[in-house]
DNA sequence: TGACAATACTGCAACTTGCAGTATTGTTCA
DNA sequence: TGAACAATACTGCAAGTTGCAGTATTGTCA
């Protein structure tokens, strides 16, 4: 078990740098904010802190509440050092995973209704996430931030999420509008609209290059 | 080895539905287009078709070229049926993985220069990807699509990528502008600008609700 | 024609997920 | 008040996935 430090390790260190948390609390916090930039399974969130302890980047101490004993994790100086060092490294490129877009790419294997439904689903998911982020953030105006001194970070972070979800919703409307003109999903090739979209891309590009 | 059908299985089936490919060709195709919606490792792309064969969704036949024998995979009727069935199911929500955003969330553990550099890196990656997608797509105007009858799908798919990359580039400019006003990464809390951003979010939201 | 890059893979350890299962703690309602 | 059932707070494990090192053939340029 060589155990190298992954991005997930650093994400957990980032949370521990704020304050000590129990394993369960870490999963809760990760669901609240972290997942929008680094979505990881609950399972991993429970496992990872143990690795940090093994590596000396965090400490664990048992805190018995009734019958149930909870492990509270805290960051060490080594942990803070590792976190600062990581902040200076180059981040990995952003990556989007979207099953609905995958279905668009292979839409010829289904009906126009199928692809419309997939896009609707993506837009509904985005609308849902928009609501969640907007609700949490507007709450900060009423002093509901658990770490008020971090509000500037949370909010700037949230602006990206909101713009992304907004983009998805708007793009789905555009895409459905296109697809509505298709008699079928298959074999259309270079339609007039496709050609005009491509010309727009080409023109915008030549403008950028000047 | 129970071997269930994953989204990645269906992604490969989607490629095989277009035409038969060798393992290597599948990895090339996946890098070209598939990765923008469903980014998977080269390693998996080599392994997955073998599973499809085991499940009877694809066939494999050896095609010796010189000393080297390549396996050509082709979809079966069962494979096409599985693909059509999958097109009718609800897609998973879209997910973004962005290490640079993770650093923003924990920016207090580094300098303003650190976070600026991370954001620059994200914008540069987006600019790069924009170029790649735009180049491939404008090429379609000159008849460079390997499967001309699929142009309508490729192009509509690409419009999302381009908008996303454009959003990233624009948002990074906005975020850097904000951060430029910060004396430090830490402890700023609810600044005037943070408050005005939140008010914008709140107002836009109340408009949407009417 | 030998060197070196590019192509076309495989093996394996470690990372990650999904899901089933377990055991406390909290709540509800007869 | 105590039985039932939901919510909380986890663990075990098989299977899915990645990264990287390694290998062998093919192409190319001097």
C-alpha cells in the first residue's frame, strides 16, 4: 500500500483546514459544496481521512457520544504544508460528464422523442442544482454562512455553478428547437441550419484571430 | 464476473453502431468526440469491447496485417437492441470536475497568485479545447466529416462544448477581476462586491419566480 | 540499415463506486 | 411506555476505472 496523495486527498485536507470534522460531517460538507467542483462518492469520503491519518497529514481521536463512538479528524501542520504546496501546482483540465450529451451524439439509435426526453432531463437536473445553489447562497445575505469569513470564496465559487446551470438550461432550449425541425434522428447530415451554425462558428473564430 | 452494462459500454456500442472498428480505432474515436461528453481512459476503451463480445453485444474477428493481428469489433443485433433500449432510459445528471474551482474554494490556503495561476490554467485549457472543437467542426464545411450523414448530430453536440468553453474563459476573466481587488485570500468574508453579487442572484431569482 | 519515433497494445496495482448490510439514535402513535 | 419505523452514521466487498510501466511491431530519416 504505497498510498499517494490524490486530488481527493487534498480536497479533504481543504475541508479539514477549516475545522475538525467527524467522518459523517465530512460527507455532509462534501455534498453541500465540494461536489460542485469535485464530485466523489460517500464511500470514498469515509475512507480517505483514514489515509490522511496514516500519512500524518491528519489526526484522529475517538469522541464517544452515548453508545456510538465517532472519529474526529483534524489537520496537522504537515497537512497544512501539503495543502499549501498543492495550491501551487497546476490543476487538471476541467472535465464534463454528461450522459444526455452522449445520447445526442448517438441520437440516430433512438427516436426524436428519446433525445428530447434526455435533454429535458438534463435541463431539469440543471434547474434543480441551480435552485440548490441559489438557495444556499442567498441565505448568506441573512448571515447563514457557517463560516462567515469564507463568504467571499463560497460566493465567487457559486457564480460559476449558476452560470453553468443557466447555460445548460438555455442550450437545451436551443437544441430542442433545432431537433424539433428534424423529421428523424438519422441521416440528415449537413442541413441548412447545421451549415449556418458552422458558418457562425467560423466567423466568430476569424474575428477572434484578428 | 457478473459484468453489468455501464454507460461506458453503451458509449462504445454507440461507436460500433456507426461501423466496425479495431480496438485502437475505438480509442482514437473516443478521444476525438466521445471524450467531451463521456471522458474515459484509453485503458478502459481497450478493455470494454471484450466485455461486449462476452455479452454477445458485439463480435470480434482477427484481421492479420503483417506480423500484427488486430481485432475488429462489430455490433450485433442484440447490441443494437441494447443501445435502443438505453436511449429510452433517463440519463444521469451532468457532472463537472474542475480542480481549479476546488482551489478557489480553498484559496485561503494559498496566495492570490496561486489562485490566479490556477484560474489561468483552467482558461488556457478551455481555450485549447475550444480551438480543437472549432477546428474539427469548421472542417465539416469543407466536407471533412468522416460520416457526412451524421453531421447534424456532431455539430449540435459541438455547440454545447463551444458555449461551455466560452463560458469558462469569460468567467475566469470575471473571477480574476474580483480576486484582483482582494488584499489577501483569507478572512475577507462578506465584501461589498460579494454582497452585490448575492443581491443580483436574489433579484434574478425573484424575477424567475413570477 | 541502424536508430529512434510512432503505433498498437497488455499487465497490474491502486483508486473509486455502488450497493447491501449493520447498528445505534430519534420520532411517532397507539 | 414501548413497539415500529425512519433517520443517522457508518463498514465490507465486488466490480468499475485509472495511470503508468512495459512490450513489440511498424514507419521514417540519415
